[in-house]
C-alpha cells in the first residue's frame, strides 16, 4: 500500500440503508442519491457504481465538475441533476449530455433557452422556488417573468421539476419555518399551474424532511446523509425512536477509515510529546506513530482528545495532531507493533469510532468531517 491510510465502503450497508429509505416513501416516489461533496467523502467514482448496483437510477450533484466525474463513473444510464453551480459556459455541455439542472435566476433561464435553440435539443430544467431559505430560488415577484419565458420557449425548455429546499428540517425549532416554506411552495406551484406551467416532478424533501414531514415526499426525495448511514441530527433519530421504540438503529455506516502503526516510541515519564507542551507523559509510555494528520482530514482539534482502535481496544491520541501524523498511547496494548491495523473511523472487534464521536470532540458536523476526507485517500468496496 503506497498510501498512509485507506477507506473501506460496505455494499451491504448501503443496500440496507436504501431498503430502509424506500420503506419510508410510497412505491411511486423516486429516490435521488445525493452525491455532492465527493459523495459525502465516500468518493463519487467508487460510490456511484455501487449505488447503481443497489438500484439507484437518479443522482443529484452540486456542480458541473461533479456531474462530469459522475458521468465518467456510471456503469449504466442514469439521470443526473445539478442542484447548484454550473456556469453559463458549461450549459451547452450539460444540455448536450442530457443533464438536468436547477434554474434559480432569469439569466440562467434565458441562457438555457438560447443553448437549447442552438443545439436543437431541449434543456431539462428544474425551477427552484424561494420559500424562505433565502439562498437561491425564484422569488414570487419573479414568477411573472418566469412564466413569460417558459411560454415563449416551450420548444426549448422542458420543465422537468419544481423544487425548493427547507431551512433546517432536522431540528424541531425550525418546525414552523418548514411548514411555512411548504405552504409557500404549494401556493407558488398553484400559481404556475394556473398559467399552464406544470412540471413533471415536484420535489422538496431532503433526508430530514423525508423522515419528519411526509407531506414533503411528493414525486421524489433527495437523500444524502442517510444513505451513508448517518442520521441528519440526533433529534431526527430520537423522533424515529419515539415512533419505533423497539426498533434498533436501522442505518448502517458504510465507511471504515484505516491506517497502520508507522513506528513505536518509548517515552520516559515527565517528557513532553510532540509540538509544544500540550501533553507531558504521566508515566513511562509507549507511543505509536500513525501516519495520518490534518492534511488527511483528521482534525487538529482532536489533539489530546481523539481515539483510535488497535487490537480491538481504544487508544488515545496524545499531543498535537500534526499535518501528516499523530501519536497514540499504546502503553496498555503490549502486543502493538509496527504495521498493525489502526481504525480511525469504523469498527474493530467489539468497539467502534463513530463520526458523531469526532463531532462531539472537534465541533464538526458529520457532514463536515466526511466531506473533508481527501480525494486521494484510496477507497475500496467491501461486502
């Protein structure tokens, strides 16, 4: 192995998660696999074919470059939807490739129509409506202009979808805001419908909305974090448990992040470890150097706080996490030796290191830690 760490991705875990997700929605509701952020750190090139093997036929990405990577990775035809960035210069490529994309301003809508006319191929667009997120989306004041442009360009623009995004469906403190957004979406949808503008699909739900607000399911749900085995928030999981108190956690983590011991070091009592004076050996110690640091996504804020798994036991990170390495206390693991497997994230024996434990120690969200895992860590599919 040339690399200092690697990631394993479980196919059986993904299949179990997707089976659970499909049970939450009606049979006719499509599941779009959201693979933005390098498939939440799991790797677009590795995850997309795996998801296809598990029955996924629709993918949502953030940007044109992610869509390009996805197209190069697919093993069978699939629908690709760009939810965010695509410069006007790239619209011609997207239309030519049959890629669907969000439209949330008049400039992009006009450019899409012009590109479609030049290519003689319809642009498949999804109108994003502003309902209260205040990020992207057409405001109600824009709808008259949108209607005129759509009617004028009926031959060039295919209204594949009408959508919005909820501002915090994972937290009950946003409950009224989410309901207000849903009401605004339905009012704007009705307004467009009265002018003869009827989309092929309605979609509003992310993972949290799918679990908490059944009225948001509509024709398609856009599922990101849950397919990877993580709940959108502890609150979302608690709500599920309250409805199903006898059910174990139905989600399974796909990811295991592993490295190995690079070297061992004997440190006398009273000596400082690593940069600065953040850790002083309270006894004679044996420390293992693990060749993963913050350059590889292991946060520096886990210094003197993180844990790894070694020989089925938890071992503490001591001293400052460096750019390319960290020290781990193996004093009480006498069998530890150079080359031994070290689990940074995932399971070993009866123990596990969860992303949630990282988040509690480093103040990172699940989403943040996962998407910070570098592209060049090798990723392998396991059963």
